[in-house]
């Protein structure tokens, strides 16, 4: 009577048997709670990556670039493990700030602390991102460097209309150093942002308009169709979601858009993403979108009803670098 319920036993985690991060993940998949979810997430990620016809989209919210997660994204792009990035404007500008940092490391962010006098930080023009410090001069370097690059391309007194993805591609070609935009440009990986104005980058573009008469208008709506066309070119689709926010839903809303635009045309039917792994700490019971489950998203047609997915309730600065390391080991890349 109970055999279908009692199929597998918990296997205690044995540190003596763990030689690699991949070993740890595979061992965790036989434990419980978020350890099991973490192990299962690697299985889903590996399955998604192995499917050549699958368009793999990384959505990046939170302060992941300031927290030191940028190189992970760069290597995922270089290994063609992800095919598109949807991110916040904040992660974009922090990458740009790093690019223009005058130190040899091209790293503008400092290890700070949470328990500090924020009024004193303000006095010294030091911005705090939880336990990260970013001197205001870092934004200054970026603002000046960007203005020089943009001035070479965009003439004053003319309205220049382009999409965020087009702007990021242009900057990726021109920026110094190594960073998200540069690596994406080199690998022809598009970057999308559904809320570019909600960042220091948006403020910079507005300042260039007011002070330098360089009028750049970002057509975010046009990128919806660009992204939809990427979906149309593939048979299967998957997401790697860091946090929630605009990046997560911007990437997911493409399927309701396709359903509304392509229905009745006799063409392909789009039923949502087939794979997803997600790292977040949000809860679903307050109705917040960042806590929305994959199951809830199925009701919107954003995920296929039989989608293979795994959410992990964990700080992304823990789960994300570990799972990418385990994946690289599983793929024989390191």
C-alpha cells in the first residue's frame, strides 16, 4: 500500500566521499530541504545545457556584479551555456564602472561592512551596497568615459533612437577591459534590459541630453519583438533565474506576447519555457511577483505545463557560483 510513497531513503552526506563541487551537488540531491533542491537544480541545468535546440536565457537581478559574480556570467557566455542575458540597468552600469576603473584589476568595488555609519559614508561620498563600498568617483570615471565613447558615435542636436540591446552591443565593442558587455559583444550574445532608466546609466544618458545635447532615446518596446524572434528560431527554451524583479518577468512575458501575436496564424504554438532553475529568497504568499512560483507562471503560459524546473531558496551569491562550478566540472570544462 505504501511502496509508491516509500521509494527512496535519505542518504546522509558523507564529506569523505566528496572530492569536487560536482560530487557535493550529487550527494546533496539525496538529502533534503534546500540541499536537495540545489542538487536537483544541477540535474535540470545539465539537461537544459545538453539540449542543443534549447535557447538558454539568464535573468540577472540584484547587485550581482558588485558582489563579484560578473566573471561567472562572462564564462557562461564564452562557453555558450547561455544565449541571451536579461538584466537590470544597475548590473550594466556597475560593469561599466569596473571597465573604467583606473586600477590594473578593473574592479571599482571594495569589501565593506554592513555595521557602519552611513552618514559618515555619505560624507566621504562612498556608496554602500550592503557590505560593498563603491566610491562615488567610480561613477565619475564611468560617466566621463561613457560620454567620450558616446560622443564619437552620436551627434549633438539629433534625436537618436535605438534599443537597449543595440546600445549595449555598441558599448561592448568600445569599452576597455573585460566585462559583461565586452564578452557578450565578442560572442554575439544579446543583452536586454526592460528598465534601463532605473539605474545610474539612465541618469547618465539624461545628463548627456541636458548638458551635452546628446539625445539618446531608448526604445525598450522594440526589444520585445527582437527577443520574440529569438524564441521563434528555437524549438525549446530555458531560463536560469537569479532573483526576480523586472529581468525575470521581462524574459517570461514573451510567451503571452507570442500567444497573442501568433495565434490564429496557423503557425507554431508557443507554450512557454521548457526548463528553469531559479535562485531566490522570495516567498509566494504575499502575492509579490518575485515570489511567484513556476507553477503560477504556467497558468499564464510562461512555462510549459510539463516544464522541468527547480527553485532553490538560497542567497544567489552562494548557489549561483557553486552550481556553475559544478556544471563546468560535469561538462569537463575545468
